[in-house]
C-alpha cells in the first residue's frame, strides 16, 4: 500500500534540509506512531509550524504527544501538554519519563516544556527504537491512568 502523499512531501522537505537518514527517521516515526493507535495530524511542511503531530485520542481534550518539525529537522516531546494529564501530573512520573528521554542519544533536556532531538540523531536505529519505545510506554501509562483501552 503506497504512503499518503503528505508523508512523501514531509520526507522530501526533511531530506532537502537534513539528509536522507533524517527523512527515513521521519517516516519511521510517523509509522511508529500509527502502530500506537495515535491520531496523526499534519500540515504542509513548508509552513513554519510542526508538519506532523502525534495526538492521543480518547481524552477530553487533545493531548499532543510529540511534534515533528520538518524544516527544523527536530522532534519535540510535548511535556507541557503531558504534565496536565494523569499520570504525569505527578512530578515523579514526569521525572521517570524525562529519565527515559535523557537515555536516548542526542536528546536535549534543557527545555523544560519541550525537550527535543534532531531527526539526524533519531536516524540511529538504537535511538529510534528507544524513542518509539518511550512514546509507547508513555501512551500505555496515559491510557491505563485514564481508564482508556
């Protein structure tokens, strides 16, 4: 089954600005979030905002998990949004998540609300697997804490 045109467009923008490996990482993250039953929102990557956002469905309000910025070549975890819901309202749970992110090679934790990593760093298979596993862990924690299946 061919990929939707928007994924090709996003990957093309990433490849032009950040290389083939970063574009492959972007595709892998999009596919990885689909496997987590996340809603995927996207906009043309030529705009300045996020080209792709993984959103957890089933919550009263949309909860953005992470955003991919095609032009900037970065993936940003939406810690500010996560902090508003269970289980991450509890500081200790947020620290566990931060610890998992910090173990991913290249992850920058200096932004309290929006820790990020470059797509180039996520091109490494180990880093990519750790990121997807961490996002899957996060989704599972949110679903269990909020009575979602």
